[in-house]
């Protein structure tokens, strides 16, 4: 019976730890990189980072670097999922290696000589780098290859870089939801979804609502009660204003116990405060029905008017949508139109 109790306790602790982990880095390379450094033949493709052999360079030394991050008190492992393909006939002294850079120092944690052939599986194999020796340091990971010629490589393909750890106290702002259009002095209700990713129960913390107009707190809400490890909860915030404007609102957790602030901020949410003025808008779809514009969020082609129409709809702005221009435009205060591709003959 005593062994069963111990076993159940171990299972419970393992589940709590799994539910309470925080990703410091979790890069799968599907979105464009803005904060990674890349040298020489390093490049990003959709879903992976790659050091390519071409153009062929002699006596090369090329690296890519993660953004800087602080290794928290509980440490953890950086896991790099990758595959190194080699053109064996061209190998001489070429090397691939991974190191940790901190301050003026650098420590190599993993290396592979290309004369030993390819490394890993084509779909990716994990390299595990313990970070416990760097607790409290601000570091970045360097992936470097150097040697006589890039022709020894077919490619070094990096599919994912992840650093996950756990904190005693760690709250994460998951989502902000609420209205996108309000009248003057009409009260709006915003709801902030919060997850406790720490190991301990959290209670009695605040969440502030900010406007990107001036990045000042405009309202706040409080979480009353207990939020256990791995659980999610909600904080309601009510706000109204007499100022006509467009803005983006975001929420920030305010908890003195929180040990990781990077995920204390929610997503932004557009808000339009309508004036009392009356206006009539005509939206004339004149883009010839041809899908010629790439939707930046999905990469799918769409008609030129689609993005502009969505912006009006999200803003809660009413309009009359037509495919043919009316003969009389006197009743409209604003006319919006788009033009797509036309064949001239």
C-alpha cells in the first residue's frame, strides 16, 4: 500500500511539472525571423533554418545565433532538433558545433566532424544542451560550421529550437477578448485568460488594461481566489471613455511573485470609439474578381478588396458594399474602391 501511495505521488508530481512548464524559446521557423543573426549561407526556409553548401565558399566560418535569454534559477535543457547531411567525398576538416555565449565567454557543448558522415535522422534528431551551469546568466546559443569548403555539406537543417523550464511562480496572459467597437461612454467588458504555469498556487493578483495610444493603464481587474498549478482563470475588466479614437488595447499581469515577465502581456485587440456624427460609406468592389494579393497571415491569394473590407468589418464600420458604381453618389460621404488586374486591349 505504501509503495502505491509513493507511485501515485510521483505520477502527480510529474503531471504538475509537465503542466507547469514555460517555454523561454520555442522556434519552429514557420514565421519570419526578426531577432536571429545569420551569417553567410545560413538562411530561413518555411519550417526550418538551413546552412546550405551553395554558393561554395572556401575557408568558411558561418554561424547563426538565437536571441539573448536569461537562464532562470531552475535551469533546464535547450533542445535543438536538426539533421546534418554530408557530401562525404569532399570532407576534410569541416566541423559543425553548438556553443553557449555569455558575457565575453563561450563554451562549446556539442560538435560533429563531417568526416564522420551525416548526423541524425532526415526528419530531425534532438541535441540536448543542459543549461544548469549557466543559471543567472544572459546567454545566446551559437550554431557554427567552419572548415576548408562548404562543399562538404549538403546542408545543416535545424527544425526546432526549444528551451523549456519551470518556475515556482509564473503566470501567463493567454488571451484578451472584448468588443472592437463602442459608442462614447458605452461600457465595454474585456476578459483576460490567465494560466498558472508555475509550481505553486497563485491568488489575489491584478491585471491592468493598457491603450497603445500612450501605453498608460486605463483600467484594471482583480483575480480573487486561488489559481492552482496548471489551471486557467479569467479576469474581467470594464472600461468606458468619452474620447473618440482608434486604438489597440492589451493586458498585463501585475503580480509581485511572478518570476518570468516575458509572457505577462496579452495579445493586442483593436478598439474603435465611435463619434456621434452620421456618415454614409460606399464600398465599390472594382478589382475584377482576380485573386492577386497574398494574405500575410495565411499566404493564400485573395482579391485586393478582401483585406480592406475585413478592416472595416473588424472596426464595426457600417457601409454599403456594391460591385457596380451607382449613377448618383450624392448620398455618400465617403466612397472606397479597389482596382485589381485588368487586361488592356
